[in-house]
């Protein structure tokens, strides 16, 4: 629960900082037809009070909790109930409610499972959802008070594709003409006599290097030279394509020694991976 408690403290500090907003800006909708800052705060207060009164009090009883109320009606009632509250009163109520939550959750076990309606969920997962809700509305207000830009978690492939393409276009301006547009995916498979895939290598040629993403052989076949054959074939392809080097990474319980035997050397190490392991970044010049 450490992360959740830290988040609640951060929200208290952020809420207090809203006192600096002048009253005109406080009452201005973030967008036409949308809530203003005070109404968003009233919305957050209402859900925090629901958490205190209907969730935290019930934790430990072992009984199923009722589902959340109908969202639109709940939000409308919350904003209407607090529409005459002053900026000072709303901020005070927001920070005090957050501090009450901190006190209530200090001793909770994040792995404890509670039942809401017919759904089981751990306390930790439930609070992570609440944290994302807080941060979504915080980002809205912060963007409104700054320059109009927002940061939010986005689902789906289109956003990731757009971001990747923008970076790719930027990168192209810094490479010589003969390397522009050089990209090729490499997939090698190791199959047995029945056609079953028992291992393989996945990589990609980008500009003047080959990056090996995955090299895997089924455990019962390891030590038979299959991994070496896969790696050597990838190296052959890289050489034919004019690559200058190959890079890859491996964990301390995986294949560092294997790669070193084939001429790769460690150029970077990241410790505390999975707490007990090291992450090695390796390279071989061609």
C-alpha cells in the first residue's frame, strides 16, 4: 500500500496548491459544456466519501459489497450538492478527506480480496483504479491551468503507432541516406521431423545493426548445438545485409556464457532485475 499512500499524500499537496487559482479561473469550465475546477474537485470528494463510507467500513466483514451507484446520477448529485461551496471550503474538504483515507488504509493488506457485487478484487488492484481516476482528473486541471496539453493513459494500437512514427521520422534526419528506410524483421525457426517448432530466433535489422530480440531452444534440446546454429545463421544474414554489429540482451540466469563463447561482450549491466538478477547488454562487431 506504500504507493497508494504516497499517491494520497501527493494529492493532498496538489489540492492545497489549487488555492493559488484566482476565482474567475476556478469557475471557468475546462472546456465548453464541461465541469470547472471546483466541480471536478466536488466530484473527487464525493467518490472519496463513498470509499470511506461504503468500502473501507465494509472491508474485513467478509460480506459482499454492493456495486457502485449509477455513475451519471451520482456525479450530478455530487456536483449539485456542492455547487455553492467556496473554493476554500472545497479544497479544505478535499484535503481532509484524503487525509482520512490515508489513516484508514495504513494497516490494510494490498493482497486482501474483497467482493463487490459478484466481482472479486484485491484491495491493491481496487486502489490502483482509484489512483488512475484521481490522476486523470488532476491531469485535466493541470493542463487547463498550464498550456492546454494533457497526459493520459491511452489504449489501443493507433496512439502507439503515431508516437513510433514521429520518433522514426525524427531519427531518419540523423542517418546517412544509404541507411534510411533500412528495416527488416528476421525470424528463424528450429523444427523437428514432425514439423513442431522447438526453438527459434526473432530479431530485426535496423539501419546498420541486427538486434536479436529472442533466441530460444526447448530445454530438452539445449546443449545440442541448435542455439549456435540459429545464432550463426542470423549472423550470416546480418553480414550479407551489410550490418556492422549485432546487439542483444540476456539475464544472468539465461545465456551470457553462451553468447560470450560466440564472441559477444557485455557493454552494459543493469542490476536488481527481478530483485535477484542482472540484465546484460551485449554486442558483437561483424
